[in-house]
């Protein structure tokens, strides 16, 4: 758009629709999803800093099942077969440690922080 445009409500309600579009992009920015790959018995990245409201999606790229769970089982996935995924939305700031129930040596950590990426 070039310059400042003054619109009236008789031209199709464009200003209201611009506002709706701005709101939609604001909401989708707040609801972003970050992917954690499970491959070779490793979570990648295995340390992650995110903002509140971010969804983390674990995707199993191995050809054996994995099962993602929070250390104290605050959340727990089903057994994930190849290409299956599990998503969890983090709302509260703090550190979350998780592991694979089937292979407890597989661990990862998520830091939820206001202003986190
Ligand atoms: Cu596993």
C-alpha cells in the first residue's frame, strides 16, 4: 500500500477487514508450533526455549515406536509409530523435562519463558 489512505465505511468495510487480518496474524503468531524430531533415539533439539502458548509437536522419524512423556507424567503420548506425532501446548512459564517411556535414557527439556522464541 502506498502512503496513508483514508477510507470511509461506504467503500466495502475494508478497514474492519484489515483489523481482522491483523488480529488473525497476531493470534497465529501466538499459537505457533515448534517441531521436535525423534530420530536415532534422540530428541532434536533436545533443549528448547519457547513462549507461553507455543505448541510443541514431536514427530517420530525412527522405525521403532517411541512414547513421549513429561517427567512426572503431566502429559504422555500414545506409542508413536513411524511418522506419528504428538502435540502439547505449553501455557505456564517454567522448565519441563520429558523422556521416552520406552527408552528412558532419551530425555529433553523445554523452557517456557515470556518472550521466548
Ligand atoms: Cu523411545
